[in-house]
C-alpha cells in the first residue's frame, strides 16, 4: 500500500484522542480548535487497522524499524514513559501484544509510495510529487505538529495546509494509478515487441544459413558436373570456390616459404654457435699459454723481475718471443758461469803440482765433481719455481 493510502488511515487513529481533548479543552486547546481539527481528520477515505512502518528509538537508545498497527493516540504517561507526552497505542506483531510508543521517539518519514516491481523506474514526475506530499502529511500527523502548536493562527494555517495536501492527494490519486497502469501496459507491450524482434532475427538467421548451405551445395554440384536446379547461383558458386582455392594456394605457398626461411635461420644459428664455441676455446687456450709464459718468465733467475714486468706489458704473441729470448739469455749466462768455474779449476792446478800424485789426482777429481754439481744445479734451477724445492 502506498503512502497516499496510508496517510488518511493515520488520521483515523487520532479520533479517540480528540474525544479526550474535547473533555479537557482548557488544558490542550479550545472547542473550536478541536472541531476544526476533527473536520480535517474525518476524511471520507480514512480507514482503520492498517499497519505502518516507523523508525523508533527505545529507552536504551537502540534505533530500529518497527511495523505496528495503530489504534489510538493519547496524552499521558505509563510505567515505561513516566514523563507525560503524546503516546501511540499500537499492536506489535513481534510481541503479539498492544504497546505504547512515544511519538517524540518515532520517525514516520521513511514511508514511501509503493509501486509494482515491474514498473519501477517508470514513475512520472507527478507520482513523485504525490509521494512527497504523502510523506510530509504522515510526518505532520505522526508527530502531532498540529496539536502541539501554541499559537491559534499557526494551528489554523497548519490545518489548512494539511487539508490542501489531502485534497491534492485525492485529486491526483486516480491520475497516478492510471499512469502506473499505463506504464505497466507499456512495459508489457515493450516485452512483446522484444519477443517479436527476437523471432524476426531468428528467422533471418535461419534464412541466411539456408542460403549459405544452398550456395555451397550448388558449388559442389557444379564442380562434380551434377545437374543443379538452381542455375542462377552456379556462377556465384564457381567464383566462390575458385576464390577459396586461390586463398588456400596462397596460404600453402606462404607456409613453404616460411619453412625454407626457418631452415636457413636454424642453419645460420648452428654455424654461429659453432663459431662462438671455437672462438671461446681459442681464447681460453691463449689465456692459458699467456699465463704459463708469465709464470715461467717470472721464475728465471737473471733479471727475472725486470723481464717479467716487461713481458706482462706485451701481447701474448710478443710475450712468447720475449720469453724465448729471456730463456736463451739465461741459459747462456748459466753456461758462462759453468765455463768460468771450469776455468777457475784449471787455474788452480799449478798450486797443487808438487803434491803427491794421488792427492793431486783426488783433488782434481773432487773439483771436477764440484763443477759438475754446480752446472747441474744451475740447469735444474731453470726448470724449477723460484723459491721452491731443489733451490740451489
């Protein structure tokens, strides 16, 4: 039920309270005011016993939406509401009992006009205006703004505004319902139209598929020489089949070219990998030879440090030549040392000429042995690391 329907029903719930107001006119308002308000609240469309939804705050401060059935509105107090004020007696379906709600803690402005789900979003602007009027009306009545206004003129103005709102709601209610029904009919018609369009598209697709099958069949019949009843389509079928064959031939040529190019690329890649491996091996070998040359040059005795430093500053090819030259010089130097040692032995012979023959012979043999040992030591030093085992 919409807010337009609920608003007059809320008015009907105040009738019992007005009776109490008439009995105590001096406390709340005079008899004329009560009569005037009763005329506004006695709308012909008022009904009794309809549920309403409100946002209510209880004594613990908890706020929740409550749906109750109003029975009467009255001024007074209870055990739960010790402070005098306007109370709403309503049936609570959750508790299955009648309860009293303080109107000061209730908010009825959440109510809104209902509409069929299938026409949501199609509400015209005047429907929305009616919803606004209905919400304002329910808020005014529920909070009893009219009964709590102190100034008499303000009460009259407020009552007139409520009566005008009720009149507008009643005047436009039928128009709103008619518009809603028209919107619903338009929606149904739109759905039917969509169904018809879908059937048309389906028929068009089936027709196109049938024409395609017929065209293919005509082309096959033309290729096989079978008589074809659809002669007008034969030429088109031939052209279609020929273009298909041309496309397949072009694709096949492209594939063969691609395979040939791929083979060439793979061969070039294999050759490049072999070249890289060969270059890498040569580089490693050259590095090893250069390192050996550096090490051997550094181990040569005469002028080893100076020549080693010179060799390290040369390229690998030059280093080899320099190493050979250095070794040759070292051998010649050691040979000269051996010759000088032998010459020294020969020069000492006259010093022992007058000694006994055996002693001279033994001394000479001993010096020969010493010279041979010195030569052997010098030659061995060429092939051993400097400072290593066997150093002379």
